[in-house]
C-alpha cells in the first residue's frame, strides 16, 4: 500500500457514462495546472444501467463498464499519480441498486431463492413481517393485471423478475406463479407502511445491505481493498454512514482494510454538533464548513424584513421541522417506524401497537440531530425522549416504557432507531422543510439551519480555530453534487439580505405581475430565478416542479395538482416572456450583480485558504449558478476552462493590464481559484496556523482577514453596505509588518502594521498576500532567472540572486515575526 497521504485540496469529478474515466484522464493535466492536489471521484463501481450518479451500485466486483471499466480506472489513477495528484474515491457501503434485478446478482438471487439464497445475509429484510416473502412495491392500480409471465420470468413492464426453480408449469396463471415466489408484488403506495426491506431513505430501488456482517463487508469491499494494495487509491469518501448499523465498527473495519488511509464521511452535523471523536476518520465532506462560510457573507440587518417579505413565512423553524419530520415518520417512512415498533414488542406488551408507533414517531420527530451514537451521543437521544413526552403528554407512559430499550447501546431497537432517525431528518428537513421556508433561501442548505441567519467575523474566526485544532484535515465545501443551490447562486441570493426592503417591494411587484397563491413558494421560486439567472427556461421549470412537490403544500409527487402547477409554470414563463417581469429582473440584476460577484469571490478565497482541505466541485472554479440536482450535475466545459486558465498563465509580454475584470466570463474566479490552490499545494509552510486579523477604519465591518502562517487572506463582506459608507476610505487590516505581494494582482504591499484596503482591494474584492520573498522565488521558478524584473501572471519579480531555498528560509523567518505578534 502507499504511504499515507493527506491532500491539501481536492477537485471533485462526476464520473458518468458521458464523462467517463478516460475523459477524466484527459483533464489530469488541467487539474494539476489549476493547482488542485487530489482528484476526487464520484462512485465508480458497477451501477444500474444508465445511472448518471453511480450511487446505485449493482456489482461490487468491478468498475462500471459504462464509465470505462477497470482498465480505464487504473489508467486514470496512474496518470494522476504521475502528475503528482492523489486519488480520492466516493464509495457507497449502505445500499445497492435494485431497480433492474437482472443487473444485480445479489438481488436476483434473493428474489429467486428467498431466505435460502446464499446471499440472503446481505440484505436487511424483516422476513416475519410478510410471511417469509419480500414485498416489492412496483404495481399500479391494475395490480397483478400489470404482470406478465414470459417463459420462466415475471415482468412488470419491461423489468424482469426471476422465478424460483420448479414454480412455473404449463397452463399456470400469473397469479399462480406469483403466489409461489419468495417475493410479493404490491401496490407502490404500500411502501409507506408495509415494506419489509430497509432502503436508502424512501427510495424503493435502493435496498440496504448489512455491511456490519464480515461476509458482506468482505464481498462488497474486495475491489476497494485491491485499490489500496495496488497503490491506485489514496483515500475514500464514505457515503451516508448514518444509514449503517454500526458506523464506528464499519469505519474500524475500513481503516484496517486501507491501512488507515485518508477517510472522510458524508456526515451532516447540525449547529453545535461534533463529529464522534472515536471515529478513525479525518473529518466530514464539508457541509458544516459551508454553513459557516455562507453566513459570514449575510447581513444580519435583513432578517426581519426578509421574513416579512412573502407574508407567509413560518414563524417557528423548530416547530416547522418537528412537524415535517413527523409527517415523514407517519408517511413515506412509516414502514421503518412500524418495523422498529415490532422490535419493541417484549417491552410494550399490553400497549396497542398504534400507540407504540405513535410514540416512536414522536420521538423520532423530536430529534435535533440526524443520529445519536450510543453511548457517545446519548444526551441527544435523552433530549428527544424528553421532548416527545413533553409535547405529547398522552404518550408519556409509552415513551417511558420504550425508553430503556432505546438508550441501551446493544439493543436491536436502539440500533434500528439510529438508522431510522437520520432518514426521517433528511426527508423531513432537507427535502421538505427547506422548501417551506423562503426568508433567505441561500441558508436552506444541507447541514445548515436557516434559523441561524448570519455569522459575525469574530464567530467565524473561532470556528476556523476550532477546525484547525480538532479536524485539521476535514474537507471544506461550497458546492457539491447534493447542494440545493451552487455557491454562486447562493452568493447572489445572499445580497438580498443587504437590500431587504428593496427585495420586499420587488417581490410584491413580481407577485402582482405573475401571481401565485402559495406565497412562500413564490418567494422561493423568485429567489431561485434571481440567483441562477440567466438559467434556461427548461432548468427553471424542472426546479419549480421539484421544489413545489418536495414542499408538499400546494402539490405533491404522488398527487400533483395540475391547476396549481400550471399557474406555477406560468410564473416561470413570465420571467422570460413578460416584458414587465423581465424589466424588473433586469433592474435587480444591475443592483446585485457586482455584489454577487464580490460575495462569490470572497467565499471562494476564504474557503480555499481557511483551515481544512478545500474541495473544488467540477466547474466551480468559474461562475456556476446551478440549482438542486440534477441541475448541479450538468456537464462541464473543461476545454473552455482550460483555455481560460491558459490565458491567465499566458506570456509575460501581456503584462498586468491583462488581468481579467470581474464579469460574466468567470476568468476572475479562475484566477482566484488557481492562485489559491497553487499556493496551498506549493507552499504548505504558509498554512500552519490561523490568526484572525483585526481591521480599523470606516469600513472595518466589511472585511474578513486572517493569517495562515505567512499567507494572508482578505475578503470583502457586505459589499452594498460598503458602498453606502463610501468605500474603504481609511480602513486598514492590521498584520505583522512584513513586505507582501498580492498573488492576484502582483501589487506590492510595503511592510507596515496596517494594510490599506483602498489600495489592496482596488482591483478585486479579495486579496491573497504572501511574503515578497516567496512571490519572487515562485516567479523565478516559473519564468526562469532570465526574466527577473518582468511581470508574469500578475505577480512581479525582482532582480537578485535569492534562491528558492533562501526564499523559503526568509519566509520562515517572517512566520516567526508573525508568531511574535500573535
């Protein structure tokens, strides 16, 4: 196995049949030139036919042939390593795809042989709940009339299902054959309450596997172990650990398999929640960092006016989320709650089953975190039990009866509760409540709590110090394949907090021009249109349909209200076809464009230089105004990005005047991204600490700045407010007196205890300062000694004989100066 590596940054690629592993190999040089340290790949094991995301693995023994197969994966890994890049791969331990039974050998065997299958142990099935059969919720109102018998297989539509040996005879009806199988086709609506196999959330076509069993772990991780034995992979991202029976035990097994390789978990942390310290991991995939970063750029003064803007904003976020969680527990995940109730039977004798189910649903709805990890997180569970008993006194006696089993770390019911609570939280909050609130929609992001409106600079600095001290190698993110809105969409929406009264009147005008009776949804849609502008009509129609049905207030997935949806789609069309609406949106664009770009550049630079391992989601090195999936998984034009980067790295004869303006082409963001990534990769000695820097002057509230041990980040916040006070004026950021160079513009900053922002931020709303000796040495390394005195890539060089080693030594001395001023 490789020696343990830890990335300084990653670049996430969505590997699909259309952008396969061979295509990924073709951009290895671009990713390296951009400055990223590792490639970060979406799942690559064999997935469902046509899968665009890869989270529906059907065969753990090979790399997906439609994504290039094993040989292409090896070629990509070898190319990445040859270029100095590490490789991080997303793996899915919790579930497998079962939409196409014939594609999944394990599922096919289970359906064919039932409990007698040699892989029956792999699946989490409650056989007692359905007389020893697996319920498959695929039928419509026609029931068995929708099923055909063709040869020795049953078909629902064009999907084939096996039959047990000896169960098909000449002249048999479909009903006769069906009755002899180890599975039972049922109406799809019965999945809510009668399903007897565990799923990924409420997705019937993703069946959970029991990876806690050694045989299942070995069978599903054999290829993954081989990657590490062969030195192809350096780290893993673990999808949805909260769905596992024993996350800590699984992660221990994984650490042994990989030799303790770099590992991240897709763990959603609620505000104030900590990652279990006992887990052998390097951190999370970064949603906790995302929530902090976003709120740094939100004006707290806008909270009240924005809440009133739609006229129907829910008043109590905690009550809203309790109710949406309860709705999920009673609805699409009711089968999981009922299964849990069956496990509690010995301790609930004499209590009607419906009361036990009611009490369990109330306990689960009262969770304020996705999952408690007994015994470490027992206090979260106890809080939920107390809240449930308090909110439902009529169930207090039942809660008291079930509590001992639920808090016992080795109880089957306690462990099942752990697996269930996260599903309810995700569906109830992320996929329901987030669409029923619209105060400031950039805050309704995975892992975030929209009731926490903004974050002060002081609180931000403390969060960075905490991360550096506790989880220095955790990932930080701004956009992922699962974010509800991409970073630049959120950056534009955040501006509305600075112009809350203006937005309120704008929204009122838009509502009068294109009315929709669901005021919260209308507000949410207009914010999406503004944030993602100029998104296409098709993208916005798709978003409106998903948002409205997820909210479930005016229409739903299972019972769409066609009249309402027609009016909703008319709202979207008005954004393109109604001249009055277009004029309102154009005027708003003029108002927020520059501020949105400022927020976007600021958040990007802060993320890339703050503690943790920053990830750049594909394409977000330039502007990306995406909405929820699948919109955020659209193909990326890497050829254009390569061209932009090459232009920025062009010949020195072009001079500093060719620095890109901040505009629609996104070149300025590519500049910021590439310079920050390269600095972190090439000069880790400048990122060894975290020191928040204070500001003074008329606009001191409009800057965030910090020193990472030599590299200094400065970013504008609340840019419209900055305009209102007349610009930077006499504002200074106070740092140790070291001569520095801004890597973005090449501007030299003389040694002084005050960095003048009016000068440093004259071209861009952000600056990345390094000791002058580092900038000079870096320039000579890239341009050659014969170019001393010229300017290239926006960074000046000076004449003289300083070597790179000497420059690094000087930088270390400057770090010591900084430490003396801490």
